[in-house]
């Protein structure tokens, strides 16, 4: 496997091409971004990222990876703190915080790699590592380490997450590096005991997985009976990605609740408050669900929170929930959008990118990713 962007160190010299990498805007943005001087006495985020990448390249575990895994891990190291400039705050007592930088970093990494045409599968592996890069530092001390490990394993390969965390621990100057390494070792112990070091945790059924992530009291290995009254397909994807086309091809005779169509029917602009549109759509959905009728819910549904509200509604009526996520390249998306009867302003698409979370298996009974190259 060979991916040119961003360049990844390779044998025999394992040299990092900082001359090329430091020209990237998202690397340059890290310069001068302050960090907690106790946890990061090495200096700004740019310095830390350099140290993390150098530490990673020197890890035997990294060098033993396949070329593809090395690219994923190294790219995640480059991007793991990419959102710190946006999240860093100096509190009233003078302390420096960057709360939320993992989640926002995953979203930012997705934007960067999508615009660079990095393949979906590899991009999402990187984004998942960025999203969860702090987990190995606190998992063993969390309220339910097993549940957290199972959840993370649904999107992350834990052995890569451990390599990223070790590089993160070694790529800084702090009072307790050995404690961080012990935490990572504890993370590995928990994950290996669950059997998900190299793969996702396997549930007895999709319905067991679905209910497990909605009920903290449930056990992951106890099968549950499936009694679905209807089937709902929840579409997800940027405007112009091809959601309508997918529905026409694969579910041409299914009932469709389209937020775009409801907006047109009610005369509501995409820039207006959407409460009336959503209430109308939800009432249509409730009518179908009460009657046991299957349907498609067609909207962008780009954030996990928005999808979660829909999923809760459908689940209350014992529906089987399938999320179909549709994506295409930036060039095709913008071309498709220009050809739409109801074109979405570019400024709206850019705002949508700021909350762009790709659906994962913890959200529904079934998740399909449809990628149009």
C-alpha cells in the first residue's frame, strides 16, 4: 500500500519528512498553541506533535506493523491534537485547558483527509484513533472499563490505539511518564481479556449490540429476543452525496419522509428555524411506526446527536433500525449540489462539515457505508 498524503516514514531509514509536513496548514496552526506546562513542559502543540511522531517511529511495535497500519498510526499521530488551537482556553486562574479536543479533532481530521481524497476506510481508522487517543490513559480508572473498551473496539483497532498512546506518552515532558505507560499496559490487559485487541468485540447478535449501548445494566454476551414491528432506514450524508439516488436505486417503492420535501411543502427555508419541519416529520414517523409500516427517514443526519434522537424515536416503537451513510468525493459532491433543484449554499455545507460524524456500529442494528468514488 502506498499513500502519498501525508508522507509516512518507511524502512530502512525511517526518516520523517518534516520539511514537507511542516508546510501543511494544519501543522503550522499548532505553532504557538500553548499547553498545560505541567503535563506538557516541552512547549507548544507543534513541538509535542513532532516529539510524538519521532517517538512513534522509534517504537519496535510501530516498525513491525504493515505499511498500511503504519500509515494509519502515523497519520493519527500527526492529527491527534489538530483541534487544540480551537479548543485551548486560558482559565481565570491561569491554567490552560483543551477540553473537547479529541472529539473536535476527529471531525477536523475527517475534513482534512476527505478534502485530500484519502480512501474512506483508512480515513475513518485515523479519525477513530484521534477521537479515542486519550482512552488508554484513563480506561482502567473509569467507572466501567470493560464497557468502554467494548465501545471503543467497535471503531478502533486497539493495538494501534495503544501504539499511539505510547508515542503520546513518550513524546512529552511530564512528571509521571511511567504512570502513563502503566495505564496503557492496563488498557491492553482489559482489551485482551475481552478478546478485542485485534478486532471488534463480537456480540451474539446485532440486536444485543444495539441494546447494550442503550442500557448500562445489560451484559454484552447475553442474547436477546428480536421482535421488530417495522423497519426504518435512516439516511445520513452531506447534501449532494447521493442519498436520493441511493433510495431510488435500492428502495424505489418504500415510503420516504424527506425533510427537504417537507420544507418545500411548508415553505420553510433551510436558513429558518426547523422546529415546524421536524415536528411534522416526527408525526409522520409516529403514524408509520404505530401502524407497523416501514419507511425511510431522509435527511443529512450528520451528527451523532441528531441521529440519536431519531433512533430513540424509532426504537421506542420496536423498529429495526438501519443507517445508510452515503459519501462521495469533494469534487463530485459540489458538482452534484450545483445540479440539485434545491441547491444548498456552500456556506451551509461548510457549517455541516463542522459537525460531521460518520455513523458507527454502536448506533443502530445495521450500518452501511456507501462510498461513491
